[in-house]
C-alpha cells in the first residue's frame, strides 16, 4: 500500500536491511556462480558523484557524452581496433540485441536468419523474438566449441549474420573465432562476437601466456563485439558495451529523439534514459587500473581456476566437464540435483546448468572461500 505519510530515513534504511537480509552478498564469498562481482570502490565513488547524468539526453551532459566516447575508444583499443563506434549499455543482453538489430537492418532480406552456436546466451532468443529474426542453431564439437562446418552448411540467402562466443556462459569456452572470421569474409556476412565475459579476460590472459584463440577486431570478419565492464571490469551494474567496427552499423539502429531538453539527437540504444554515471565509471576504472592493473586481476582469477580444477579431480565422484579455458570451472557429480540442493541449503550461491555446476572465479572469490566450498562438496557428494 502506498504510505500516507513519509518515514524517517534511518527507519526506511533499517526496513530495507531487514527485507534484503536473505540476499547473498559478494563480500560474503558465498556467491560462486555469478559473472558479476562487488564493484571496485573507486567505481562506486565515481557513480555516487555523477549519479544524475543521463546519456539518453547527451545535449544536457555534453562532457559525459565525450567521456563515453573516450571509454568506447579505449575498449575498442583493448579489442584491437583503433576507433570503434558504440555505447555503454545495460549489459550483454542489450548489446547482443543491438548487434542483431544492426545486422538485420543492413541486410536486404524479407526473412532474416541468424546462425549461432547452441552454446549462445539466451539474449539471442530475446533478440530473435523481438526483431523477427529466425535463429538457426549450429552444433557443437566435443570440446563444446561451435562446429564451423555446420555453420557453413546452414548459410542461406536469408542469413544476415553469424555469431561466435568468446567465453560461453556455462563453460567459458572460446569458439574458433579466426575460422568464423574467414567464413564470414568468404560469404560477405558480418560476424558478431559475444565476449560479454571474455572481453575483460582474454586480452590479459593472452598477455600472461595462456593459449586462447584470437577473438576480436584483429580478425577482419569481426564487425561487432559485446563486452561487459560490469563483469571482470568491476564496474557497478549496469554497464555493458557494444562496439561496432564501422559507423554504418550504429547508424542502422539509430532513431531520432527530437523532443529532448538538450536538443534533437539520434539514439541507438534500446533504453532512452541511460545512466551516464556507469559510463563514466567505465572510463574511470580503465584509467585507474590500466592494462597492467587488469592483468593482475585476471592473473589471480586464472591461477585460482586452475588450482580449483585440480582440487575437484581429487574428490571421488566429481568430474570436470572440460579443462578450464578462462576463469570458469564446471563440474558434474552423480545425483547432481540433490548435490546442488544440499549445497544451496548450506548457503552457496551456485546453480546446475545443463547438467553441471559452474564456478566463476570473479575478483570477490578467494581461495579460502573455495576451500570451504570443497569441504561442503565432499560431504554433499558422499551423503546424497
């Protein structure tokens, strides 16, 4: 019921604390199955100071718009492109929808089709339904990468684009993006890479010596990339990113917004009102940590994932789905649903995904948290 009279601030806060006391928190170390993390304190400070900025009306916040453009340029550079075009958006879902929309709008076909791996994120299902694009699902290889030959066999005159994944949601697998790039160039099709998770991992992991396929704009067939700073970039939610190689893709999804207080602009994002503070936080975090700072974050996460994978192999009845590629480790057990239920009863934020449990080594996850989890997992597997 809408209250008749207002309440004291502290009373309202206390009520909120009670109502959210059932929430798991990142700083507790109990959230092991999320691709988000507790934001960096500096990013929180930036968002708090600039909370009123609205990039949906950039005429009012000209400086913030320029900062967003600089953030997009830095992300483009990280992804192997001197100058890219795009926006900081609400997350990977919106970014993927925008890429599909651009591909559809630029294609001259009546019944558009998009070819994508069976490992693709559910956001593409939303994109297909919203945009009237038929999704054509490609098979996976035994290592859970997409079968490039199957993608080629599914190309028709209605195909408007191809999707590859650089860090799948379930296993952190990176598709053979170089082969997909060559295929896209051969058929004159745009390739979108969903690197919502891998975008802030792979460049640093490669620098650290990990063998990960190329995935970004260094490959000529790649026309757009999704990258989420609110994941391993440690920027507060929401902060996704969509980067296009060419301006024409952004222009293909831009519509006029003539009534804004700051003057007529062209908007490409799904949301109209858009939090400028989060875009400023992306810029600030990249400036604050730089390549070396993020490399240090990824180094810890990658090392922890390899250690955790070795420890899982020591538990009878537990098996890896595959060796980790990025900082994601997925495993199975007998009686998986019962094991999952028992682990959740013990307070762990995990989920069984397509027949396995996924653990994501985000910056808030420490070795001591995983050691406690391994102890509970041993007991759960033994007792269920």
